[in-house]
C-alpha cells in the first residue's frame, strides 16, 4: 500500500513538468491535467490506509473538491455578468475595450465571482495543508508539512498581484522533495543491506 502510494505520488507530482513540456498538444495536456489530481488523491488514499489515518485522504479530497465547486459557482456568476454586459450594449461598434471592461465590472457580479473562487482556493489549500501535515507526522518527512504550508500561504498571497504563485511553486518543489525523501519498504531493505 505504502509503496504504491509513493510511486503514484512521485508520478503525480512530476506530471506538471510533462504538462509544461507538452502544453502545445491540446488533448495530452488536458489528460495530464486530469491525471495529476487523480494520482495524488489515490496516493493519499493509499497513505491513509498504510498509516491507518483516514484524515490524510479525507482532507486532501475536501481540498480538491472545494475549489472545483467554487470555480463552477464563480464561473456561472461570471457568465451572468458577461451576459448582462452583452445585453446592455446598444451599439457594439462604438465601444472600446475600456467601455467593455467597465460594463463587465459595473454590476459587481464579476468581483463577487472572483471573491468566491479565491475563497474556495484558500479553503481548499487549507485542507491540503491539513492533509500534508498529517502525512508529515505519520511519514516523519517534514517537507510534506512545509509544502502544505507554502501552498496555503501562496493561495492567500494570490490576492497580492499573484505573488502567491511563486510561493506555491516553492511549495511544489518541497512536495517533490518530500515524495523523493520518503522511502518505500523495498528501498529501506536495499538501503540497510
């Protein structure tokens, strides 16, 4: 169980590199984008079974679902704002980009949608932080907790001109280090002989 969790986690955590290299191939990029959270969720499920700590998987699952739900809600609200702006345009040829953006942000719906999506992201990463903290305790690999904390702080930092993405990138690097620091049972046996 633990060996499978480590293998799936290592593959899942490195897949964003493949996504970056293959961004120009539309279908493969989308499949990789779907595979990343699935592999990491299965990895955390296996870790929760191996360590007999259900909170590892439960918190990771909640952390993955909340941003999806809030993004859907925010997207619907944003769509309503765009539709309202489109309906209010009487002479589309006379409008410039400034007038169009004013119409979109005028109702406040776009701002509400952005706040909902950002709140969902922050709450989601809080649950991911909790999952990685539990995993750090059980595996004795402190980099998991550091990665979770950086993800959470980065999610909050996105408010400040997206500077949080840099913090989240550092968190991702810690997450990679954590997955490659944890040893499978097979690696422990080979290392001790």
